[in-house]
């Protein structure tokens, strides 16, 4: 039996032998695999003495280890050839040239900054070697080089300008001053930032450029210059070391106090770890920052721990180092390059074209395939979704944070799709989180302030020859002082008194030359000679292109003024004036129409309507006039006629009363008529027209196609009156405020008037400030307060010359009355008369129905109609008018007419004693002919 100890030793011996054999086999397999791996030379050009260089190289090495540990079956493996550019542009280009020519690298990772990338991209483009930079952010690289062999594994600096402009827009700031480093990195963002701010109605009033090697005194001098300006919103775009110095100086001179706004770009925030663990945080309290957003993940947290341990081991002097986004981009760029190399040459060899020798080295034949593989690469890296679009990373998400205390606080995000949002999981909130502004203030800064350095606003006031009621500049030789008066000056002073903050200002006279206009005043504001211009300056479109106007403090419209001619009162035809011609014609037409209606209605029952046919027109007119004047005589017998006559009497009563009132006005009120009715009359007659010198009305007169020789200038009310008096002009075109002064002066009372046409609308008088001036909004609000308190009206009235002159535009008030004032009465009268005729015709035709129903075929329809018309001319003995006199139908045609040779006088038979037997007539001739005809109801 074998002892237990021996068995244990034998078992242990077999185990050791097995492990040894397995190790040998594994080593052999590993050597076999290693011998099958294709090495691919890749260059790395970085500034190894800088933080970005050290951070990038450490992340590249870790990416190489992680990639091939997870992909041990790949046939290709990158071999890093590291070169130090020593922070020099030429050094970076020389390193790249050496790698391409001597090492024959298939790609280069680097360089560190944008200036170096320009040269290296040119080399890579000629040799077909891709250049992949994870830290060159200048927008000029892609736009200027346009090389398909340059890949930016970072975000373009210009991609953040939309996020910055969104912040400016959210808080309503109208100006922002960029402070940037004086190199390609700093200058690259400015054109894009300017365009983005213009899109949100903000502007850049000044650009502050600081040299990379600026001293503290130079930085302080530049900050004092910014402090003397109105704008209080500053956008800082520079490296962390220079930016930290700027904020230190800003804190020293008081520019980190309440009212200031500081926004830093990702030029500083992407390297935030360099600032976070320094003493500079205290000088940046309240600053807003914009940085690339990196989504959290478990892989990222694990990598941070491993990187921290590895980096500290290699750099013992940097114990507080923290991973930045540039390290993540370096890691992901290395991953992308390794995958692209495996995809292109997993089964092939890398080679250079030895037959195509360039002046500096070889040309890679694998470059075109490699850039194609890089362009199509998509994966989720440590920095988020990684992929190249047009040679650079896709549009990023930016996080907005606020420096507060010893760290920063996230207050929102910006995306190209939703803009500013408080949280990424919600698109309904456009507000940011709570912000603690500089000076420990939670109130939103207004973005500008009047500099409190003793400087006052320089307000220009035009010195004009006339119209001193608006603006008057007086120089006192004794005191050597200038006095500014006028309604415009008083209004401006009142506006400044109620501003929500003190605004120091001083008036300066502006001498107007002979050929200068108010447009020249606008130019002086545009070129910065004055901070504003106050006076009778009209707001017009072309001027608003150069300055910003406040709301108008005085209304204005361009009108035409012409002289007045008086009409004589003793006009032989003045009695026709109260009514217009159309109303006279309408009245006479209705007079005859109603005369016809009344005659028809009364024809069969009223003896006053009867007579020979030739007198029917006269009888109708007379009957209508008679019934209108003597309606109480009772000579209208039918009810329809009485209704028509009654309505006509009402119409005539209204007409006569209106006629009397208007005639009285014509005979008692002085009639004033303009000598010119419109502009076309001036043009047809070739008349001259006046305009105010220096005014924009000159352009209006020219647009009305007046010849230059017909245009006369005037500079005051006296000159204008002289031009009218000596006949030099027939009309004047100017704004209402000036013309009202002219019309209401005692010397011109009732001599001129304004025409309603043509009129040209303007926005009125306003104060002019430079474009984008933050004062405009507050001054406009103050103007509203002044105008709503009726203060402007009191000021205008105080400067007007008080007269009792009536408004000439209302003197010609006795206009003729027209049909439009009475068409309703005429319509009612016409309808009533027409209905009365229809009623009468329907009733009469019904009574004559037997004529049409007679069965005699020998009578034509026309004879029947003529019979009906003859019957219309017969008395209607059945009417009430005839029955009341006792006349019967059979007695209507009785008259005794003597026969020749008989008695000399006819024998009349009284109607009251009807004849029953002709034999009873005594004294008659033996032969008597009896004729029956219509007798009057008054016959005895």
C-alpha cells in the first residue's frame, strides 16, 4: 500500500508538469499569433510639455491597451511613433514630415493646436496620410483647407455660438463684447459669434483683443477701457491661463460686481480641471460657462478611476489631475483609427507608392481607403456617440453651468433641436435654473449701465434758422454760455427726469451749414460723434437704417398749405347754393312724379283734375303744388292720394327747413375757398411749391415729379409768408407741427388753409440714438409716461403763439346739401306713390273686366283697351264724391239742346225733378230733340 504522503507528492508533481506543459503551449500559441499580427506605423505629434499633450498621450496609450485586449483576434496592430512638437508650428510640421518620409506612417494623431494643424494638414493631403486631431478646434481648419485627409475628433468652436446667443436672447441683452486671445484660435470664432448675435437682435459694439503674452498692466488697461463703456455683457474666449489672469484683474478693479455678466466659452470650460483646483475660482464667482456635454456611463466612471491611477503613477507632480473631454476624444479617436485600419487591411498589406516620389516623401496608397473607413465609422465611445460628419464630430449638446462657491452648478442645456432647456428629458421648459450672478446677486442684470466715471452723454442739438418754438440755441457773449430752449428740449428734459436711473448728459450745439440737412445729424450719431441728437427730427425709414429712434413724442403728418380766396356774398344765384344740383333735380323729378300720381288717383272723382287733354300736364303740376300748399282745403278726395300728399308734405317740410338753415349759413358765414385744390393742379399749371430747408420733405416734393426749378426753399415762417405774398409759390409742403404755427399766427389768420389731399404719414418727432443703444427702450417708456400725463401738450401750448384765429380748415363749413342726406325719404315717397298707382290700376281693371269678357268677336283687343282708357276719363258716379250731391248714373248725360227753327232757348229740366213724361213740358215747340250730356253737379 502506497503511503498517503507519497500519493500527495505524486499528485503535486503531475499538477506542476501539467501547468508547465500548458504554459509552454500557450506561449507557443501566443508567439505564433504575434508572428501573424501586421504592425501598422502610426504617428503621434503632441506638445508633450503641455497638459493637453500629457493628457492625450496617456489616453492614447490606454486606448491601445483596451482595444487590443478586447480584440486580440485582430490581425493588425497600431505601432505608435511619438514625436514632441515642442509647442512650435515648425516643430510640428518637421515631426510630421519625418514620420511620413522616414517611418512611413499610415496616419498621424495630433497636433495639439489649430495653428500646427494647418501645416500638418497640407502635408497629410499631399502624402494621402490622414491627420486626426482631438484638440484643434478652430473653424478655419475645415473651411480654409477643405482637405479630406483632416479629421477633427473634437467639436468646432463655432458650434457653441448658437448656445451663447440663446443665453443672450433669453435675458434680453442687446449688446455683448467678446474678449478673445489674439491668435487664430481666438479669431476663428468671432465671425460666427457676430452672426449668431445678430440673429437674436444683439450686436457687438466693441471687440477686445488680448495678446497671448500680454502683461498684467496691458490686461488692466484693456479692462478699464471696457469699464468705461455701456455694455456689461462680456464673452471670454481664450486659453485657461490667460483667462484666469483676466478674471483676476477684473476682480481687482471691480468688474465682477453686481450688474456685470461674464460668459466663458469651451476654450476654458473644456480644460476646467486646470481652473477648478486653482486659486482662480474665487475670482470667477457668478460666471456662466458653456461646455460640451458628456453623458454619464459605467464605462466612463471605470475609465476615470483607471486613468487617474495610471496618470498619477506616471506624473507624480500632478496629484490633482482630472480627466478632461480632450482625453476622452483622444481615447475615442484612437479606437476609431484602430478599427479603420483593421477594416481596410485586415487581409492586406500597407504600402507606399515608391514610384510617385514627392518633394518631401512617399505617397500612401492606403490613404483613400482609410479616410473612407474613418468617415463611415460609428460607435458609442466614452465621450458619447462618436462619428465623423464632413470630417468632424456631429453637432454636440452643450451644458450651461454657473460658477458658485468652490465648484459649478449645472443650470441647463442647449441642443440644436430644442434650444435652451432646463433638462434634457423635457422640451417644455425654456428657462434655466437659478443663477447666482456676480456680486452675489440673484437679480438678472440688464446688460448695460451708464459709466459712472464722470463722462456725460454727449447730446447734439441742431442750430436752425427758424421755427425756434421747437429748438432754439442761444449763445450769451457776456457769460460765454449756450442756452438750449424749445418744446423738444423741454420734453427731453422731462423724459430724463423720470428715467429709472440717473442719466448724466450735456447738450452740444450742432451748427447746420447751408446745404446740410437733418440726415447729416443722423450721420454724426452713426459715426459716434454724439451719443444722441435731440430736436425736431422726424422718424423716417431711411434714417432708421443708421440710428435707433425712440417712440415719437410729437405726432406729425406732411400736408400741403395753400392761400385762401374769399367768395362774394351778393351772388345772384346764391339761393341755389343750399342744395346741390343733384338734389334740385331729384326734387323736381319727384314733384312731377307725385303730381302724376295724384292726378291719376283723382281723375275720375275730382272735378279739379279734369279738363281738356292738352291741359293735363298743367293741371297735374298745379294740383300737386296746390295740394302741397293748401292741403287743408280738402280738395284731395281719395284716400291713397291723401296718403301720398301727406307723405310729400313731410318731405317738403324737411327739405324747406334744411334749405332755410343752409341758406342762412351761406348768407351769414364768410366763405373761404382754397386757390389750389390738389397737387395735380399745381403740376398742370406749372406752379412753384415751397419746402423747408434741411427737411426730408424735399424728397417728397421730388417724388411728386416737381421740376427742381419749381421748388423753393424756406427756413422760417417769415420767409414762407414772403414767398406766398410775392407769388413765388402757390403752395407749401411741410409737416403739420410747422404748418400749424404758420396757420395760427395773427399775421396769417384766415389767409391760408391745409388740403386734405395729399397727406403723407410719418411716425412723428423722435430722439435719435446709436444703433443698438440700450437707452432707447427706457427712454421710449419714459416718453409714454410723459405723453400720457398730458405734459407734452402743455409744453407745446406754452411755446405756441396764442391767437384767437379759427382753424381755417373748418371755415368752409356751409357745403351744399346732397341727395345722400335725403335718399331715405325719397325712397319711401317713391315706394308709397308706386303702391298707390298699383292699387288704383288693380281696382279700375277689376271694374272694367266686362269690357274684356264681352263676347263680340268683331271687337279687337286694341279697341277694348281704347274703350277702357275712354272709361278711365269718365266720372266715377259711384264714388262718395258724386253720391253726396245726389247725381245718379242715368242723369249724368241729360241736356236739352234746341233744334233749328225751334224755340230760341233750350228748355232745361232740373236735375232735382227728374223727367218722367216729355209730354208734360209746356211751352215747348211741337218738335223737340232731347240730348243728354254730362251736367255739373251744381246745375239747377
